[in-house]
């Protein structure tokens, strides 16, 4: 298996869309034949001679008795859920080819591919009516997932059901008069097509999830799949007819009055009632060609002055003469035309400045008092003044136009207003998931911000709309900036209300736009484009000049349009190099490669690199660090975390916590672009304590998004802008996300490879065929609504494992169910490092999680965990590569990486194998196998000193006593010191009085649907 950095070669030229130029790809394809399909769906032809299946995101047909399958759709069609026409000549299926699920048909012979529906809504789960004239399907056109009918001849669509419930997997009665469907995955109804009358067939029962109903030929019985705890059963009415298998949560069907068809354990099953299920064998063969390309690894140790590109959250002053921003772990103020001056650089996390109306002062958030609070500072000097003193965090402040109030957000996404005169605070919007920064109306009567609004409850993805609140009445309103379009990211991309009150300015489709509004902020017309270059982080001065970032440069242009100009920011940094030669005298060494410990060793470090590994006493240097009672081992690499999902809330704690648990390198597959670059530069400059940081910016998603760092990409021209930013900001990798359609994803992969960057996603196939380099998660979020690499009971089958091993795609672990191990051992929860660094609200949540770990869901979590570890073990021992990742903070920062390693060992990995998933393997994936992940001559001096032998006791890897990055040693006590000593200014402000909330029950229902703390039973990242 080739590591990412070894995917070298001239390769073949490719066009922007990912297609080879000049014929066949030069790289040889490998053939993979699969006989199992994870969550495969199957349908029997009306003449009972053939089966249709969806394997590896394509539609296939095979003989009804089993055999070799013949493929009908290509890699980019992304086709699932097939169903036969009544005459057996064609199949209808759902396809994501265009960026939303649509209905398509294809002939039984693979000819006549035809699209039946189009648009921005998801149209899914089609099934032909018995007369072939109509197709039943589900759609989110009306704000909930309802049943619809498509007239095949005319294309006319008719809504069948309405209401707040979410219908799923419709199936017709044999007479074509009724449709059976699931309701909120917990009940089953049958609907009379002519009248709309509903009859409940299966009522909800506690904890049960229901899928794939079908009516018997005589219409008197209903089959379906029921999940309850660790069981997946095939049901007929209230009777279990098949159990003890990993039944898939897809459609069941009746072969006859006495026989069912369903899928389980990666295979197709036919079941005569009261008999043993019979397996229908199949094989499907695909070719996996891996395009050759050269990985250009960013030089993260280069000496000399480096220009700062990580300009985070820039805001122009109202008078247009100054800009404030965060860079190199400090706040800076720059008078335009002059060099920036540091305003706040005390080592804490000082962030998100905003100007007073007179341009004389800044308000910003800082954790110098222990947790993030609001502070005010005169730009001409003087001591900062603390404005808030409350539990939780106060973040992302915005000064009101009259200077009397400041809007801000709390740690969960609730929006508040601080009255500067009285010090009172009032909540004005409920906690919404990852909202954008607030912006004031010019008259101070309303606040607007970007907030996610889903298309239906069935899927959390939606649009980042403009949410506004009337500060007198509490009335709220949400509307998109354009039909089916989002504010680009929910951070610094707007909306910003212009001082004249005429427009919102925001980023959409990667460029800046102005959106006309009335005095209340209601959108009155279509958006008008301001910039054509890639645009981020918008702010507007009092004269109507837009300031923004573009590919690492600060730019400005009138809101009314014109030629942009660069605003120079003369700021640079140098990467420090540890001076002198240090000898680390260890009682034992695990070098990352050997299967055993080497006893009594001197590791000699000069200028940040290992120069010798010799017997103890033979090393020579300027000083000796005594670790004779400890084991020295490579620093751990967390190959999947998102620093800035909770970056503002955690502030300076994050990096220190990671180091204290021996994590010396982290990789982010998704963070706000300039926040990521600023953090990376702050760490590399030595201005911030923490591990080495490799990452990408905003994940490239489709038109619908959920996370605030998921960027909607809807066209090839926009994709080229995004890839230009990736290159200009030197991304270490590119992340494509759940709803980016396969054609754009293939183009993104090709363009990234042309720029020397690897690409990662949640998917294995067909992504492997167009060069996707890595897969995140064993079974992460998937646009189809269920994983195609893990079942609902956590199991993976030969298709998933085979693609990963054949393609050589490393997979990250992110075993989020490993938290169940806290039921057996909560020492990491009670550890002083965890207590010190976790903010109070997150530590309380962690304690509650540990107390619940042995509760009612424990058995299911153990089954899911065992399935995930089994998949990883099969990949690792099958010739593939597993890299450890935590998905923090969606799982518990720092400690969850150790929980992943402990779970692997419990599930069959040796400690040696598990430790390599967090050292050598991810280093190779980064293309840095000679520099990271080992303690060897020439490697960077990144290692930890632990108590015990981690090769015999995996728990020892967490017993860190000191950590070394680039030859600079820190003890755990030194890392904790800023948060164990009395914080400066902790008592400098009185506790703020809380005024009556403006949040109504109606606003809570309308906008408070978001879960501000996604749980750890699955991942959508």
C-alpha cells in the first residue's frame, strides 16, 4: 500500500472536470469482485427471473437464482433504491448525480437512461404503481418529507400526504389503491391514494425504529424491518419472521403470499414464512484505477520570514481608516497604509474584535479570565476593561450603531445583548447550531445573523439563511438570500447590514453579493454580485466600502461595485528552532517501528531533530533531561479533529490539553479557512502552545449544508475559485463533504491533485475510482440517509473493506461509541488534565456522559463499537491502513483518541498495531513518514515520556508526564499553569444581571431545533 506521500509519478494530464486528456488513464486499474454489499437493497422483477440490486452506488441486475451481476449505471450516477416497472423492461431509482436526489429510469439492458424529476428538492425512494402509470416517491418540497405521485406520461407531480410527520419508503398495494409507508421511522401507515385517508398499521413502541414496509399480495399483512436495541428483525405484522441476522434497513417485498425478499449481512435473502432464509449469491466486479499524482508536502519547518496569511475576522473601523484582526495568536490594529500594531497578545485566545461607533475602541472576546468573556480596549492604549462576568462563554461581539449595546453569543449559540450602561444582559435568540456573527440594523432595532434551516426533519442539511429578530417584540423571521442558496459559511461571511440600511452584504457561491432589504431587513429583491474573485470575511465601513479577504490578501471595493484594490498587511513570522543540543535520557524507548522496547537509551536532539539514538550515558549535549523512570515514545497524531467547532469556546485550552495527553500533531479535515490558517501559523510561530497542525479549510459541500464550515459548492466555476483558495492558503489536504455530487467531487479531486494536495471524504466508492485518497470514519454521515460502509448494527461487509484495501485508501477510526468504555473505567474523566482544561459546561457534559455510559444504550454501543473495530482490523490486516482520529470535539477532546486506541486493543489489535495507527500510519498518510511518527535519526523531535510500557498496556500511552515538540520540552504541570493559577482580571467585573428573555416559545420551536451539542452516537462531519 502506498502512503499519500508516495503517490508519486508523472501521471497523466487531466482536465478540470477530472477526465483524462488523451485517452485511457496511465495507471493500471485493479479489479475487485464483491459478493457482499453493505446495506444493499434488492428488488425482484415482475416475471421473477431477475434481481436488481444497488451495490457500490450503482444499479445492477442478476439472475433471480443468483450469479454474476451486470452493471446498468456508471460511477457518477450515484444510484440506489431500484424498483422494477410492471412489465419488467425498466427500473426506476434515485440518483444524486445533479446534487439533489432525483428519480431516473434505465432499461433492463442498460439503455435508455432518463431523468424524470429535476430541481433543488430531494425526490427519493421511488416505486412504480402496479399499472406503471404512476410512481410513488417521497419529497421534501413542502417543508416535510411527504408522499408524492409522479405521472409517468406527463411528469405532473401530486402531493399525497401533508403535515409535520416524515414519511419514508413508500410501497404500493397490489391493486394500486393504497400506499404503505413509515412515519417518522417509528410507525407504519397505509394511505388511500384517492382520499388521502390514513390508517395506522403499526404503532410506535419505545426504542423501536421501523423501515421498508410492504403489503402482502392480498393487502392484509405488512412486512417491515424493526430495529430494537441490538436486534434487527424482519417482521410480518407483530410477528418476528427472521431474526439473528444483521438485517438491513431497506425495503422488504413479497415474492408471493408465503415468501419475502429482504437483505441482511451483506447479502440477499428469500424467506418462505416459517422456514429458514435462503441466501441468493451474487458477485459484482468493478475496476479501481488510481490516477498517479505527486503529493507536494507543505514545508512547515522552513526558516526565514514567512508572510502571514492567517488574517482571522478582519473588521474595518466605521471611519474606514483602520482594520482590526486576529493573527499569530494576538489582536492587531492596522491604520491603513501603515504596519499593524499588536493590541492584545498575552498568550490567551483574544478573538473577534469589533469597533465602537467612534472608531476609538474595540470590543473582543478573551479567555484571559479563565473562560471567554467580553473586553473593551482603547486602540490608543491602556488596560483592557472586562465587560461580562457570567458562567459559560461570551463570544463574537458586535457593537450597536449608537454605542450603547453589544450583541454577542454564548457557548451554545444563543444570541444576547449587553446593555453597557447597566451591565444587564438579555437573550434575544434561542441557541441555534453554529450561527454566524450578529449584525445590527442601522437604527439598532433588529439583529440579523446566518442560521441553518433544514428542508425537513429527515435530514439536518439545509440552507444558511438570514435570521432576524426584532429587539422590541422578539419576533423573528428567516429567509434565504436567494432561492435555494446559502450564505457561504456561518462565520464571518455575513450578512452584514450596510450603514445606509439598503443592503445585506454576504458571501454566496464564494463571491460577495449585496442583497436589497427594507428597513426591517426583509429581502426585497434578488442578489447583485459585487466581486468575481474568491471572497471571505466581509465588513463594511461608514462610507459603504467593502473590506474582505481573497486568497490571503486584504482587499476593498465599493459595495456598489468597482475594481478591487489590495490593502497591504505587512506582517510576517518566523518558525523558532530550539537552540543547542539536548540529551533525553529515557528508561525505555519505543521508536514507532520496533515491536519491543529498547532499554536505557539516550535520544540526542539538536535544532529540533533527532541526531542520535544511543545507549544511556553515551549521548552528549548542552543539557540532559532525566526521563530514566519513563518510556519515551513518538508523539501521538490525531488524524481527525475540528479545532474550531468549539475553538472560540475553548480558546487557549485546546492546544494545551492535546499536548498534555501526548498528542503532538493533529489534522483537521474541516475548519473555517482563515481560522485554520491563523491557528496553524500561531502554532508554527511559537505564539501559541499546542501540537503541529495540518488542515484544510471549509469542507466542500453541495447546495445544502449543516456545519458552519461546510461551503456550498454548486458549479464548476465556483469549484475553481475554491481550489484557488486552497492553493493560495496552502491547505494540507482538501475535504469534500456529504452532498457534493460525484461529478463535482471527481473534478475537485483532479484539481487538488494537480496542485499536489490529497483529498478525503466520507465515501469509499465510486470515490476510489477517481482518485480519492482517504476515507474519514468507518461509517460517517451519508447523503443517502444511511452509511454504505457500515450497517445500523455497526458491521461492514466485503464491498467496503475490499474497496479500502484494494485502493489503498487509509481510513480514520473515529470510534465515537468508544465512550461506552467509560462505564468500565472513568480515569480519563477524573484526570487532573481533563478537569483543568475542559470548560465547566463541557466537563459537566462529560461527567454526565460517563455516568450514563452503562445505561440503557450500553449494549447497543458495545455492539456498534465492536463492529467498527472489526472493520478497522480487517482493513489493517488485509493490507490497508488505519489511522486514529477522534472527531473531537464531537467526541471528547484528547481523551477520545486514547479511548479509540483502547477500544482497538479490546477488539483484537495488538498494542503495537493500535499505537501505529496514531504514529507511523498517519505520518505516512501526511507524506511525512520520515519526519513524524517515529523516534529515529533525522526525524523531528516530537515525542512524549510516559509511565509504563505502552506495548503491553495501551493505557500507559495516556500517562504522559512530559511532551516534546521540535525539541522543546514541556511538563504537564507547565501546560496547566495558566488555568490553575488565579486568572488575571477574574474579579475585574461585577456579575451581569440577566434581564427577561425575548425568546418566545414560538421562536424556540421555529429556530431552536438545532442540537448545540451533537451527540456521540454517530457523525455527520
